[in-house]
C-alpha cells in the first residue's frame, strides 16, 4: 500500500508533458484547413447541383421548345454531332399512393413488377425463436425478408411501354410525366 502511495506522490510532482506553442499552432492550422476544405466541398456540391439544373432546363425545355417552334426534330452540328429530340418518361409511386398503386397493378395482372421482400425482426432474448424460424424457412428453401417496391427504372420502362402502346394508365396514381429531351450524340 505504501508503494502505491509513494508512486502516486511521485506522479503528482512530476511535470506534465504539455505540447508547446508550435505544436498547438500546427493543430489549429490543420483544424482550420479542415473547416476550409469542408466549406469548399459544400460550395462545389451546390455549384454542381445548380449546373445540373441548368443542363436539365436546356435539354428538357429550351432546346426542345425552340426546335418544335421551327419544326425540327433533329439536326447535325458542324462537328458532325447529331442533335435529336426524344420522348422521355418519368414516374414515381409516393408513399401515400403505394397501397393503391400496388392494388391497381395487381388487379390488372401487372403485379410481377412489384419486388416483394420479407424480413422478420426479433427483440432481445428471442435468439432461439429467431434461429428456429430461420431454420424452418430454410428447410422449405425460403429466405425470410419482406419489402414491397417497384424499382424506379422498372417503373419508368413499364410506364413508357404502356404510354407508347396506348394502354390504360393512371397518370396521377403513378405521378407520370412525359416530356422531350434533347440528346447530342458526338461524331466519331
């Protein structure tokens, strides 16, 4: 016990090894650099977002409307690049419309585009029950997990097909939009 007290007394009297001013200045400088780099990244992300919005306006509004105004659907630039206007489609199933949209799809025989995943979560101290259920499902060649969704690209392709074939489609339920987009194919 006295050895412990002696060690503690010696430790309390030894000088603490604190960093010097140069080390603290270096730390501060690095921290300032992090703050500056973080702000640079945020500014660049904002600039990128704005540039994408500007590009989308040019490709989806300005050029298609000007070409339509003068009666053109395509043309070739001096460098040989080809400019064309193509139909573009978009759709989205909102959370509020999800149940109705899935019912609509299933009632028309289109339910196969819905991905269905099943998941089971167990609370604490339910490890044995969880393992037993997993083993039972695996014995039947099932992998348990459930989530229903229609992948965005699947929905877009499905909407495009229905619109182009003139098939029934609830435009509001699926938040469908159809527009035109200018595309430029570079010359080889």
